[in-house]
């Protein structure tokens, strides 16, 4: 699978948990989007600093996925 350039959501984009909630801090939208697909396969948000290197960024994303995947497997047992 090929990657796409990373983009941080602009500060003018306000993400809220509900209509009357305070806006959340600026964050990354991480999407697994195969080139041939019309829409992302999976996505999540991350609040890593803008100064995070791509290597560390992807390491943290993969680690997060592993933890969530392991948790789901343990929950199913």
C-alpha cells in the first residue's frame, strides 16, 4: 500500500464532540486510504505535535493500532 502526504487539520477547522462543546485542540487525521479506493478504509485522530518526525509518527500510529487490536482480541476471549 502506498502512502499519501501527511496533512494536519488547519487551525480554522473546529472539531467538536458535540454541537455545544468547546472545540478540541488541533490534531492529525490519520487515514488508511488505498490508492484505488474511493474512501478511506480506516481513520483516527492523533494529537502529536507538528514537530514529530514521520518515522516517529508512523511508529506511534502502528503501536496504537497494535494496542487497540490486541485489546479487541483479548476482549473477544
